[in-house]
C-alpha cells in the first residue's frame, strides 16, 4: 500500500495576503478557494510539478501563523528558481550549502548540497534544494 503525502497545512494570519504571496509571488497554482461560512475559508495551492499541495485557511488550521519551518521543495535548477522568486518580489537567500560541521556557507557544495531559503509574510520558513540533473 502506498502512503502519499497529499496536503500540508500552513498556518497564516491573513488568507488573502498568503494566497497572493503563494500564487502571485511564488507561483503556486490555486486549486480551489472555498468559504464554508463567514468564519471558515480553505485555499489549496500546489507548487509547479508537485503531487503535494499546501492549504491555508481561516478557522481550520491549528498552529500559530509562522510556526511551520523547514518545508522543503526540490528543484532541478536552483538559479532559475531563485530568479523566479526574486522577480516575484520574494526576499530569498543567496545559494548556500552546509559544510561538514552543518554550518551554512555561501555557494554550492557537493551534489544535493545547494539550497535557498525564504519565508512567507507570517514567517513560515521554506527551503528549496537543488536536485542534481542526473538524479531521478
């Protein structure tokens, strides 16, 4: 039996602001935006090419806005991903790697050791990791 990760809840303080950030600035597709009543709204967004989505909501998420850290996406071209984020107005780190002591350093390391980092308006933290072109 397969167990597939389908949805990750991201707690936010303002659904409209977060929807704009993730869809217009980061480039996630808006799968649906449903208001169940005046207190509960659910927005599902999916990163390009991903089988897993995120959800932002009012009245449905647990956790404090900004409390999710380390959600990680994998991309084929970290330079292109960074350029897309910068063009969208996202504050994003330079490319970094981790040395043998686990300390972040500028530039790329060995294969699978190149990352960029950004946060949403509430402070939820994201990591993008570059997948080597020969990896599947």
